[in-house]
C-alpha cells in the first residue's frame, strides 16, 4: 500500500537508483514526488517548486543534464486548456527536500483540446496518449531549446471504449507499456511511434482488484509495476509488481 499517496497517478522507474520508483498524487494535492521501493514503501518525499494544474503522468528518461523526470501536467477533464505543460527536472535523490527548478515546455495538440493521463519519452521525443480511446501524439523532434511544442497526431490505438490512464517506456526504450483499467498493452517502441498499433503482448489485469487503476511502468527482466488510487480518497493507494514473460525485441 502507498501511504500518503491516496491518488497515485503516474509511475516511473528510477534511472539512478536500482529498485526505486517515483510516483505522485493526482491534481488537487501538493506537487511532491514520492520515491518508493519495490515493496511499495515510501523512501523519500521531494517537493517540486512549481504550480501544476492537473498533474497526471511522470516519465523517467535521459536529458541534457543526465537523467531526468518528466512531469506531465496534461490533464484536462473539462477540455478547457488550449495548452498543457510538461516540466523536466534532474532526477533527485530520494533524500532531497526539493528538486531543481523545472524546465517547462508548453504543449498543444494540432486538432483541438484533449484530456490525457498517459505520457512517455523515447529518443528524447515527447509522446502523449489521450485518455478516451487512446490516440497517440508525438513531438516531431527531441525536446530542446524550443519550449513551445505542437504535437503531431500519429494514430488512434483502436481501444474502443477503453480509458487510457498511463504509459511508460522501458529503461532501454525498446518497449512501451500502455494501460487501461482492464489490460496492459506492450508495444515495440519503434513500431508504435511510426503508427503500427499492433500490441506485441496484452496482459489482462481485471483480477488484480485495483480500486482505480492508474499508473504503469516497465522495469528490467520483465518487471511490470502498477499503481492505483485508494478509495475512499483518504485511503492509501495500491502498488503491485508483477514479473512477466515478455518476448525480446527483434
């Protein structure tokens, strides 16, 4: 169980510390990163010096300063935001009091407003999957000096009535996990970002008894991590780790 994280949303595997992951609460909570170990125990609380409107996702990936966390202020339940934000901070130590001031990217879609909870980074590029039915958008180039980004529409994932709640690339960026409340789809990254939406593996998760499934992350050696909100909202969220037999990338 995730004490102090009743609305666990995004989930990312640390690039700096073996056996450590990062998560956070949903909107309406303090902008705090929680470092957790593979048993779900909290090992650190690190404040982000920024105001975030609807923080829904977190990704870990390389950046110009080394290893960074990408914070997705990408939620828009009311479809009222013309632009969303992605904040980038060097990955902190779990014992730090706060992160460095974030590098902020202003992000818009090419075809109107969208609500999203799923985001991943691959090859330095930003990718967002919208919440309802799951349409994939991506930046044309790696994030860099241009801090105003208009995403490109890549492809709908064909998930019908499914709600996409998170996505994350594996540490080697060879595969991407996209989750709904009912299943986790594993894609080959190179295929997905060019519009091939055929998942290589589909993992049903209905039997895990999550109150409200939210986060997903891929670790090494077939490890799959899931986070869910608690109910009622004052109750701790739930953290689940699974070892899966995943085919090796070709």
